[in-house]
């Protein structure tokens, strides 16, 4: 035991010495004798009105190995000049993670532990330098290190670096996280340099986009060592506004480094590798995509469970058959295990999965899903393609460089094509990321057996419409007799992409897993546990469900307060009507009701003011800076928001101000349309807000402003209930 303690003490001492040496090396690297920017203080005249200017920015990525040991070092230095009070506030506090644990490689906890080194100094206008003692001044809060910088003045320069070394061991092919960045920041940059260094067994994919400079190789003293840099001067600032895709709009670069020691590991790598380590790969061909995926997505898997489910079932066409298979697989290979996950997580049954036996199929990733689903299609002799594409914010397929950016779907070539993606508990057929809609893709297929992919063609994914992605609400409002508050019942319906987040927010496992058990006549988790545990486990599962619903209700109440702009609500209830989990076009519908005080209505003598515009929820309020747009508009998907508000008018009152509730702005980009009518003692207000496309050119921004402003103005509208 004494020897073990001595060894640990020695390791800790050596670690401290090493880290101290590393800290000195990092400081010397950025601020040492060779620092060419030590005295750089002047700002170009055209940028003197900026809040701050980055005099110098330097990013470094180093990849090295020695035997089985691999070291990945990242660092960044920035030298800012602060030019107004807003900048002083912006840079008065730094936050960073000082310690971390690497997820890379196979190595013990001690060696995997890393340390982030941070250096900060303030350069005063008279040249005085004040170095911050980060270890002394910083404090840790919730795992983050925070550092306050006091006594900043306009004209000060902040010069800081951030240095992280990540050592690990690896004997297999390994891909480092991709780096994809625009050159521009919120502040203009006078000089910028990206530098990285690699050696043999590190493969590099790198390219510049949208006018960014090319990467240049720097001669080295060793044959196995390689250095590269990208430099640029006078980079204007960029406003990162809403609906903006920086990698599409701005000069950018993307790269990934892949580590593979030998040819066999290179062959196993799930990446588009260059032919040799000393070649920078700048683009990926269709043929390379085909080559990477032909074996990976070969149809394979036991689909006997699906075959058994299909016995004695009659389908009118292949489309019906494919949909049935997809939803059955979603249950049989995913949702029927969810109850066991919760039982394990809640420590109800530590070995909760043992009830299923050893021979179960649990589809956990895209590869498994594609292989299983295409195996089913192959056996049913139904034609299909593998769709390989990218999300819109990452550029086009012509710019494909990094395999991690690839999205894979299955296109089933029925009379009307169907699209299937790796399922989650609520995924529907024909539902895939809206960020892929309308994009150009590669279609991989086979001319004959479908066993091996050997054909690649160009294709295009369909796009949904604003009617496909709808939020629909019918809100009934009744005023209290003494006008102290209101009672509201809202029937909320969502379909298309609008329902996706709602399903995950509004449903807990018991809301759909038990329905799936019943629909497919499968045994529940409780059915499968041993008899002596059934009663105990059922009681604990019920208690877990109650706990989740209580927490859920609190969350819903807080969301409702925000949506309707009220501070206090009472008697909140929530009920699911339809969950919409078996068709992308079906609505997920729920009803919620509550009473609210101190909001929406105000007494005005004998009359009552109703802030009826608030009932359609918050709307976008554009500031002056947002109105001056120079970038194209990239939205997630076309969508519509249709509200019907039914206000019960108290007996003895009439309505004034209806003319302010009728609006109509409708153009090629979108619309806001509203109307108000009286039906008996009810005021019926209908509104429709529409985003007609997922993309608009910047030239159409004023047309979007027109309906966005009209929608926001509606939230300010009020009506007056006059006492007769």
C-alpha cells in the first residue's frame, strides 16, 4: 500500500512539473521573444468607430504520435483593442473549462486527464502590461472557470491565449472532430493565421470556401513532418443575425484530420481519405462516395419478426406494406425496449434487459437501420435507393469533404416515392431533416440484385410546403364574472415538422409505449419480468410515471405563462387527444386549460380592455440593425401558424375596436392575415401567419419585414368591452 501511495505521489508530482513546463512553453510560444505582435497597437482609420478590433488572431492545431501515444494540441491567441464602453462590458469576464477528460483513445483516467492553459494580459495605452494571474484570480462555477477583469478602459488591449493538450493512446483508425469555421467574427480582424502541423499516419481533408484563401504548405526540416498555414488580412466583421448560415455566406474553411497507422486501418476508416498522407484532399467525387458506402450499406439482418407480423395481412400496394414495416420495426426494434431503459435508469431493475433473452435485435444506429430495412425491401422485391446528402447549412454536395457531415436516407421507389430515415420513437415515414429538403443528393443503387451498391446518380429531395408544417390552435377565452382574470381552453394541433419537438416535449414513455404494445400485440416489459417481481416493479413504474408527469406539468405551466404573457396561472390541465405518430401528415393534438389573473384584461371604469393580440403568442420584433440585411435568408422549413380565438362576450357588453383586428399582408415570401367577426355572443378572431419557403434571397427581405411587422403589430392590438 505504501509503495502504491508513493507511486501516486510521484505521478502527481511529475504531472505538476510537466504541467508547469507546459505552461511556460505555451507562454513562450505566444508571448516570447519571437512575438511579432508584442507592440502592435494601431487600428486602421476605417475601423476606429467599431466597438473593438482584433489586431491579431492565431489558431493552431497540432497532431503528433510516438508509438501508441497520440497528442492533439489546440490553441488560439487573440489580441483585441477595446474602443468603446460596450467592448469593456463584453470583455470584462472570461469563461472556459480548465480541466477536461478526453473521450479519445484507450487509456487510463490519469493519462486521459487534460489541462487547459490560459494566459491573459492587459496592455494599457501607455504601453504598461498587466498580466493576470489566472490560477489566483479565476473561480470555478458549475465546472466552468470564470475570470473577472476589472478596471478596463477604452483604448486598452486584451491579449489572451487558450492552450489545450490532449494525450491519448490509439491502435486503431481514428477521426478527430471536424473543424468548420468562417474567417469572420463579430469584430473586424486585422491579421489572421491558421496553422497546423502533422506527420506520417495523419491524413488531411481541407478546403477553403466562398473566397477564403487557400491552404499553403510550409517547408520543414523533416520528411515525415508537415506544416500548413492559411493567412488573411483585413477581414470585415460579420453580423450573425437570425436565419443566417455562416458556412454558406462567408469565406470559410473546413478540415478534418484522420489518424490511421497502416493500410488495413485506412481501409476500415469511415472517411474520405486522401491517397497518401502528404496529399491534402480538397473534394470528394461521386465515385468515392459509392466506394465508401457500397459494403457498409449492404442489405443484411434478420427480418423474420417482420415476416411473422405480415402473416395473414393483406396490403393493397407496396406503399402500404413499406409503411407497415417501418412502424412495426420502430416498435419491435426500438420502442418496446424503452420501458426497460427507464427501469434501469430509475434503478427499478438493474438488469432490466435480461427479460428479453440473448437473441434480440435492437437497432441503435444508422448503419443497422439501413441494412435491416433494405434487407426487408430486397426480400419483398421492392426497388430502393440509398440517399446520400448534406444539410443546407453545410453547403452543397459539390463541396462534400467530411464524412461526418453526410446524412443517409432510404428512398423507396414505390409509385409515389417514400423516404425512410433511421427511426427515433416518433419518426414518421417521409420525415427527414427539414435542412435536407430541396437539396441535391447522390442516389446509390444497384442495377441487379441490390446486394452491392454499384450505381451512383444525381437526385433531388422533395420539399414540404407551409401547409404541410402547421401549428393550429383554437383558443376559447371566458372572462371571470368580476373581471379579475380569464379562463382559457386551447386545443393545440401540430403536423409536419412543427410537431417534431412537440412530441418529444409533450409525451413521456407511457404515453406511447403502451399504445405500441397494444397496437402490435407484443408483451410489455412487466409481462416479461419474473412473477415474484411483477407487483413491486409495476408499483415503482407507476410511481416513476407520476413523478415524470408532475415534473412535466410544471414545465408546461411555465411555458404557458411565457406564451400568453401572464405571471400567474391556476387549475392547469393537459390532455393528449391524438399523438400523430403514424403519419407525417397527421396532427399531434392536445388540449390544455387554465385560469389566469393579472394579465390579458384591464378594467377601465365600467368597461374592460382585452389584450386580445397577446393570444397568438410572441412575434418577432425586428430592431433597426436587423432591418438592414445584406445576407440571404435561410430558414429551417416553410411553415404556417393558424389561430382561431373565441372570446365569450359577457352579457351586457358590446365590442369596440374590431376594425384594428383585420390585417392582410400577403406576398411571395409569406403572409399575415387576420379577421374578426361576431357570431352570437362570441367574438371570432382568425389569424394566419405563413413562411412560404425555406429560403429567400436578401432582395426579398423587405417583403418579409412587411408581414413580420404586421404580425408583431397584431400582438399590440386591444379591444374594448363597453358596458351597455
